[in-house]
C-alpha cells in the first residue's frame, strides 16, 4: 500500500515537473512604464509593490493556517507516561 502511494506521488510530481511552461516576469513595456512612473513620482509603483508583497505573503499565510489547524486537530490531549504511573495532562 505504501509503495502504491509513493508511486502515485512520484508520478504526480514527475508530471508537474515535465509540464512546466517557461514564462517571462514582465514585458519590456511594463518595465519601462513602471520605471518612468517611478521617476516622475506617480503612485503606480507603490501599488505594484504592494501587489507583489500581497502575492508573496499569501502562500505563507495559507501554509501557516493549514499547519495551525493540523496541529490543533492531531494534538494529543491526554498522554500517559509509565514513569511514575501518573497521568500527564498536556493542555
């Protein structure tokens, strides 16, 4: 069963790597417009930078929320240790 899961994971990862499409970050006109607006003092550059920071933070926030939910769901509440025959409550 574990081999089948590993094989499926490997297959999906391999297909994702093989199907990657090269992209360009910005076209030359967009870069030139942002640089010109930045030199003239327009607020377009600030909006672009804010958008980039928002897009940068979104995946980290999603991973943090999933990790927190996972931690809360699978955390053990009552753990019994056989050291002193006492119940240890980890709340």
